[in-house]
């Protein structure tokens, strides 16, 4: 398998929001919390932690936010036309983004090395061996 070449392009479903990931993520995580299950309409949501300056976005995005169990704000940027989530952010950590990498053109970087909120995991999903696991948020 050849190494991933950067930048990797990404876009929402309708193509109105496009972006380029310029370098590898700091980490890729799978979150099993009930909110991420709602977001993904699946067993978990995938997040690639990236440096803010490692992504270039193009197109209009809307913002939505909620307060997480930690008390921190969990903001989300999404396409106002098709509704695809592009990334999440914590306003108190402006140097990092939580990119939703399933909309990248090359998804080979999606290999979660950590699974969080497994206390809310769907019973039918088996977490692969050799990854870090946390009952809640580390």
C-alpha cells in the first residue's frame, strides 16, 4: 500500500463546501456517545483531530453548537444546503479542529486508534483489538 499523498480534497455531499487537508491528522478517533450515534446515524462517528492551519475551507458553512458533558462548547460547522457536517470545534481550543473525514476523497487515513465513550457503544459492534478504549471522554 502506498503512503497517502497530501493534500487530500474533501467536500460535502452537494459540493458547495470543499476543503483540502494539507497534512496527516494528529489522531483519528471513533466516538460511541449517543450524540455521535445521532450525528452519524450509525454506531459511532469518526473524527480526525487536525491542526486548524492544516485545512483550507471553501464555501459557506453554518454553525451549530451544544454543551458537552464536560461543560465545554462543542461547535459544529456544516453545509447549509445538504446538511453534511464538515468539522467540530471547541472555541477554547482554536488551534485544533475535529474534522469529519468520511467526506475526504481518500479515506485511507480513517483508521481509528482510539475509541471513546464505549460506555454507550452499541452491543453488536466489536472494537478491534490493539486500540485504546475509554469509557467516556479521556
